C-alpha cells in the first residue's frame, strides 16, 4: 500500500513538472532570462564595466621586457666599441617601465566618465527589465481573463444542458409540447460555439505569454491562477504622487542623468588637454657579445660588465595643436546642452504618460463600478425570469434574453475588473518600482 502511494506521488509530481505550469514570478523570471534584447543590453553593460576597470588600471605603470638576438658578418662594432672586420653574435636583455605622473587630472576624469557611462548602462538594463515585467504582467492578466471567460461560458453551457434535460422530462411526461425544446437546443448550440471560441482565446493568450517568455509553447503550458486578485490591487494614487516618485526612481531618468554627468566629466577631461603632461621612464638592460674566432669573456661576467640602468622625466607642454583642444571643449559643451534638453524631454514625456495612465485608470475604475452594478441587476433579472420560466409564466425567448443579458453583463464586469487591475499595474510600473 505504501509502495502504491509512493508511485502515485511520483506520478503526480512528474505530471506537474511536464505540465509546465508557471506562476507569475516564474513567467517574469523566464522572460528576464531568455529575452534577447535584455541579454544584449547586459552584454553592453559588461563592456562598459570592462572599460571602467581598464581606465582604473591605466594609472598604473606599464612594464615590458625585451630579449633580442642578432648576428653580424663583416665590419661590426664589438664590445670594446671598436669597428673591425669580424663575425659576431649579440644577445640583449632589457626591462623598461613608463608612468604618467600628471596630465591635468585627465586620468581621473576618464575614470569618472567611464564610471558614469557604466552606471547609465546599468540603468538602461533596469529599464528593459521593467518594461519586460509590465509586458508579462499584462499578458498574464489577459490569460487569466480569458480563462475566467471560459469558465463563464462552460457554466452557461452546463446550465442550458440542465434546462434541456428538465424540459425533455416534461415533454416525456406530456406536460409540454415537443416544439418547446427546439429553442433550448438552438441556444445550447450557440453557447457550445461560444465555449469553443473561449477555448481558442485561452490558447492564443497562453501562446502570446509563452512567446514573450521566449520558450517553446506546448499544449501543456499553463499558468497558476491566484486565489484572488488582491496581489494586483492597490489604492489609486494621484498623478502628482506618481510623478514625484517616478522622477526619483525611473531608470530612464537615472540613465539620462548619468549620461549628463559623463558629459560634464568629459568636458573637464577635454580641458585637461591644455595642461602640460609629466611622465617618468626607467630602463635596465645588459647584453652578451660573442666574437667568432676570438677569446670571449664568460656569459655571466659579460652580463655583469654590460649591465646598465637609466631613468628619465619627460615634460610635454602643449603650444599649438591646430585648435583640436578648443574645438573639443566646444563640442563637449554642446553635448552637455543637448543632454540637458534630453532630460527635460524625458520628464515631459513621463508626465504625459503618467497623466494618461492616471485618467485611464480613473475611467477603468468607473467602468468597473458601473459594470458591477449592471452585472448585479442583470443577475437579479435573470433569477426572477428563471423562476417565471420554470413556473410556466415566461417564454423560452424571454428566459434566454434575460440569460444572455446576464452573461454579457458578467463578461463585461470581468473585462472591466481586469482592465482596471492592469491600469493600476501600469501606474506602479511608471513609479519605477
């Protein structure tokens, strides 16, 4: 018995795994992992991060080693600095280092600029993630709505089938004419067609979601349906409240501000080209000379005798560079002005988007309240008409007119409810949270 229970448990687990049932968070995580545009943006961020790391390493000395081997035939200069006819080989070893000591703080500005560009790219990555999240939430809610509408269609079909069975029983008992059931059967056929359409709508909504997640869609793909929609609900904030939070949190604004900071730092870097640059260098080296046909000192002794070192300082003073530095400074000032205008434009567009989203949410809330009242009224009208129909005081046409009105009101209320929830989610998204 225990063995059978274990096998059944394993079977249930395997079915759940194969069924590919996703929660909302799993849908979002899958989309974030698989979206090509987001992956490309992450690679772009990694490139900026490496540029930042490289700029920090650029302040360290550069060190290089050298090993050379040469042969000369005929007249050549030997280790005694005398030129004569001789065949020789020469082996040289050297180690050199160079360090930029001062360049008008240009190195510091290049590091700061690279850091600002990296942070701007990080904000752009966050922006793509935010956009992808709201897209997935919208498709997820759309799939939930289609599944609810399918349940509604199925409920209506079951109800009509039950009515047909009741009417058929009355016909069999001779209490009702046979022609009375034809209208019911016609209604059943219509509702069956409506259910088939609803099933197709569910599959298309799930297909859209799977494609947005960038996974292969199979008939087993499905989503976890929440017990209620409270996790999506929130108090409708004012447009001004949303805008104040958005200005501080929206990643596109932070990205634009970091680009402005990078441009401002680049201006300082361009001005640093007016300053002199001071660099230091050091070199150590030695060599081994071998003259063929003559007596040569030992390899180790020659390396010690020929050892040499030198250090130096180089001061480069800019005098005239064909106006490259002044023009570079002017171009950077223009770039700063353009970026400042870009930030103003982004904020203006954000305010417009928030105002539109806020009034759309207001309208959606009004539609939800109105459709809820209509649904409640239609429900009462249908209940009353159903009682009259079962008592034989209403025709089948009157009954199904009330039923269709109720079904339409239910459908409109569901759509209004999900529409309002999505509008609230858009406002939360615009806050940058």
